[in-house]
C-alpha cells in the first residue's frame, strides 16, 4: 500500500526505535506487551530475537532495530513488544516487534501524510508507506507486511549460508 | 434451526449423506474383496446388497439422482445373487468394484474434489452388469425391480398372499434427517394392497406444533406375497429412528420361520409391545445403539485438544506456584487440578484415537487391482487392525503405506512362474501388521518376495555418488539409500513404480510424523519395512534439559541414557568429541558450541545419548532437569527453516522451551562440519573410528557420503 491509497483519516500507534519515531496502522496492531522473557532460537539471524509465550501461543519476536540497521535493542524499562498481525503471502501471522518505547495513538488526516523521500531516511524507502507530520516532527509510517516479507526472505537466505562456519570454529 | 434457510439444510443433508456414503463405499469394498475369496458367503452378499440399497435410497432422497440410477442395476444384480438366481463370479466383483469408484466420483462431484465420474465407463459397467445378471437393458427400472422376487406384486406372485399388520411411529427427528414417511408408504404400496390408518392423537395444537416434527403414527395392513425382508427393506433408512412393529395378521403361513424373533426389528417390536403397555415407557428410538456413537467434526476435536493443551500449561503453572507457597490448602487444590487435568488430557486424547483398520482394509483393493495388473498372485494378510492411533497420524499414513505396498508388489514379489521355480507358494503374501511398543506404534509391511538386491542398490549408490566404491557399508546403511529422492534400481519405469519417488515420499511423511523407518531384507526370502510412529502428535514425552539459559526438550523416545562428562574426560580424550559407552565409541556434539552459547560450561556436563536413524550420538547439555510431558506448539512460519527444532512448548513458569529433533540436529551439525572442513585446507584425514556413525547419513542431504567421515565431529 502506498501513500496514494491513504485516503481516509486513520489512527496510528507511534513508537520509538532509537530516537526515530515510527508508526503502525492500528488496524495491524493487536496489542502491546511489556517485555517478557524471550526464548532465543539458536542458529538464527540476530534480528530474529526469539519466541515468547502469548497466552498459550508461541509468537516470534523480531528486533526491528536490527531490521533497520540500527544497533541491537537494549532492554530497558520502557522496552515493549508490539504484537502485530502481518500478512505474508496471503497468510496472516502474528509477530511481535521489539520497540524501545511506545508513545501514543495518533490520528492523521490523509493530507498530513506525505510520500516517503527517495533518500535521506535511514531505512529502505519501500518499507515506508508515508511520512506523517506531527508538529514539526516527521513520523515514518511502516508498511509492516513488506518489512516482514523482506526479513523472512533474509532469514531463509541466512539459513542457507548458516552452514558457512564462523572463523573461530574453523580455527 | 428453523431459521436456517432450506438450501443450507439441504447442503447439510447432502454432506451427511456424503459422509455416510463414503463409509458405505469402504465397507462395500472390503465386503466385495472378501466375497471374491469366498463366493458363497451369504452374510457378505446380504451386507453388499444392503449397502447398495442404502446408497440408492439415500442417494435419491438427497438429490444424488445419477448415483441412485447408476446403483440401481448393481442392486438388482446383488438382489438376484441374494436369492440364489445369480452366481458370484470374479467378473461381477470386478465390475462392482469399478462401479464403486464411479459412485465415489459421483459422490464427490459437487465438492469439487476428485475426478468426475466418467459417463462412458459408467455405461460400460452398467451394460456389463446387465449382461451378467441377464437384465434386459430396454426395461424401465420399475419393471426390472418388479421382476425380482422380493418385489413381486401379489398378482404376479407365485407364492401365497398374506396380510401383515404394521405399526409405524416415526421418531421426532425422522423428518429432520430427511426421511419422508409418505415415500415409505408409497414403497409399501408397490408391494401389494395397502390400507392405511393414520393415528393423529399425538398431534398438538397448531401453536405448539413444530413443523419439522412428525406427530403422526400409522397402522398399516399390507396384503402381499413378499416376505418380511422386503417389507423391512422399505423401512431401512428409518429403522433406527422410529417405532416399528411388523406382524403377520393372517394365521398359518409358509413364511413363519421368518417371524422368529431373532431379528432386531422383531425383537424391538416385542419389546415395544411391552413398553407401550406401560405409560411413559422409553420409545424405540431411545435404544442404546443410538447414543453409543457420535459423529463429530474433526475441527471440534482439535479445538478440544488445543484447549486441554492450554489447560495443561496453566495447571503446570498453578502447581509451581502452589509449591512455592507452602500453603497446604492451595497445594491440595493444585493437586486435585493436576489429577483432573491428567484425566481430562488422557480422555481427550483417546477421543482422537481411531483404529487403523480402515486404512489397512483400503489396501485390499490396491492389492487386488495390482495383482491383476501385474499378473502376480498376491494375498494381503492384516494383523492388529484394532491398534489405535491418533487420527492425524492415521490420515497421513495412507500414502506412505501405499507406496510401500506398491513397491513390495512390483519389486518384491516375483511372478508366479519364478515363485514356482524357487519352490515358493504361487500366491505371495504381503503382511500388514500394527502393534504397540511403548509409546509408539510399529507398523510393518512385509512380503515373502525376492528381497532387496543389495549389490544393485550399492552399485546404484556408487554410480550416483552417494558412496565410494571401497566404502564398507552395513546392510542398514545400504537399505537407507533407497529412501533417497530419485533413487531407483528399476531398469524400467512402470506405471506402478520405478521413478524413485515413492520411497522418498515414505521417508518424508514418516519423518513428518516424527517416526522412524527400519528395513530388513533377506535375498530370496523377502523384505520387511517397519515404521515406528508416536501414538499422538499433540503431546510429547520429553526430557527437559538446559543449555546456557535456554530450556530444551528432547523427545524421550529418542533418548537412550545420560552420561556425565567431566573436564577430565575431555582432556583424557585429547579434545576429540568421542565418548566410550561400554566399549562403543559414540561421537558427541556440545550444544553450547553448536548453538554459540556464550559463557563458561559447568564443570560437569551431561551427555544425552540419543538414537536417530542415522545412528547414535551424544548431545552435551549443561543439566538435565527431568521428565516432562508437554503440548507441542508450532513455531510457525517465521521459523520454519529451523529444521532441528520440531516445535515449542510452554513450561510451567510461562517461558517457552524448544523441542529438539535429534535426527535433524545431527544433519545440521554434519552439514556445518562439512563446510568448516572445506575451510581447513590442510585437515588431516585420520581418526576413522567414528566413521561408521558419520557415514550413515544417507537419509540426509544427497551428497552426504561415507567419504564425508573422518574427523567431522572433532573440533
């Protein structure tokens, strides 16, 4: 979905990664959890933080900062897990995303949203649906489906190359 | 219910007929195959006739007119068989079997599944059946029916006409099941003169009337020469849902023998007469058989099992909290809950358990057809058909078993001439057996055929680069090659097998079910393939272990024993990852290293000795925490490429533990080791003592050969 398809007033959940403010369409967000113990699945790429127990279901958690080439998420009191419903190849799955802090639910008119700039953002522009304006600040509205389908691909690719040993083991 | 649109109701009836139809077809098929071996068995003939009759009757009732019309001639033929006017021949059985395929196709037509019935084939079958039964094709179905003795109208009957008194009171649900009493009366009229008296006394005032309920009972007097069976046939669909009494009104009769109260309906009638005498007596449709089984959609069961699974998790948490709290009252409640949850879990698991009979019986047909096509004489012997397995497991067993049987029939069993020359019985036997073994079920497919040609397999493995020419291979290693994708020693690809796909399918499905395969074969004496499967897929008996800060569950079925590993042991072994278990050298993998866990290992670690289909090896963990019975959760799409983790489970403290699949883990370790060896350019080739274990990877990646042995597992 591109910025042109945003034609009505919608609500967005804003959260911070590092000092950047990001937003997700609330229709995609299921809930926000406090940080729970995450079970790491060994031999997976770093951005796949692991799995958590969400009331009896096992839900994967992704470190969004690593997805966007920032440093690894430091766990603090404000760290949250944003649980989102993502559509991957017509299959709806629930994924948790680590966020440094969750801010608010914000209503944005279509005219408050501008297309993503070609350059000048830290993350891949095709991950951004649009730039929302709040006061003087810009908020990156994420196309979460696209982020995850790209990351899923990356994970599979990583698995293929995972067989390549690390130097320390080869020594 | 009343608000449901009619069309939805009709669809519901159709679906329930489909379900019933499928069951009848399966039953018919096995009855036919049995009949083929014993042509004179009147019980079987009766069973087949009833099945066909039900198919036809219910079929036309629910709008499967084509199916009903098609079944009609078959029914006529078997009616003649029943009355001794037609001999059972192999041809009749064959024609009926192929007719069943068409019926099955007609049954599934609307669902969009399967191939549609073939008009030409149907017409062909019908004309064959008509020829066999001597039915003239020009006649109208009604006339044909009239020509059978059971349906003789009194005027044409050679026998004496008798009058029968029939009391018929439909149960309240009769019309909801789609039965129409008017049609039954119609059918009775076809048998002879019928006088009908309707009993209206239980019809309520209009305001209280349920339009879907039948309130009327009938007293009928039928003048007919037809026997009791023919009359009862009219009630065949409603028998279980009504009060029915049939008695002879006129005194002396030739048919008296049929009146003996040995028959269920007659018994019911007798009981009824007594029951009706006392007010408030139970009605016939309340009889125990009706409540003894229920048809429940599989999803509902899955839901139940899921809920129970979650309950088990919560209960584990409750127990843990209660233990911490040191409050006897709480502990008491927690223990009670634990006991109940255990019972509930066992019960709900048992609901999903179904006997494997249905799956096994299905193969009679396959064997029958294949022996004809291949010109071989083969008999299928079934053993332990009552062994129960989880429905999901059974559903997924059909394909692998089919491939194994096809394989046995095509490659294993010799032609009758060869068998005779070898002094074997002309008829080969394929043995299909199931039995329990601990928490697993063993299913074996064995034949008394030629056995696997080890040299041919070996040669093919070398040709395909799976093994080196000088490799010493054990039998089980050689047999493991046949499960590789595209592996076939057949020189010719036939319809039946030879493409090398079948056994690969077998391996994949069985691995998917967390099972293992064992092959035994003796040249000239036969082959036996044994599948070892878990009883259920939803719950796993495991050992909880800890590596670093993460908990893992190892399936108990794969673990053999637990050995201590001290630092001194490691030093004594010169850093080689091999442990001596009562004289056997077993390689081990340190999970800390393989999983890149940071931090120092404890001074004493534990080696969990596990058995996989690629051999024995050890997994080194920090600590073994104990037994656990856990509900398996899917890790989901995001982690689907992590093959050595077969699922996850939620522990008592609410955290997630990963369930390891030792076989896949071993493959992962070896893939990794191979790659790292390529980097070590000057790696030494020594250390062959663990060759045997590493070389037996054929189940794994295709290029895993015995030459990949060496010091893979060393650091």
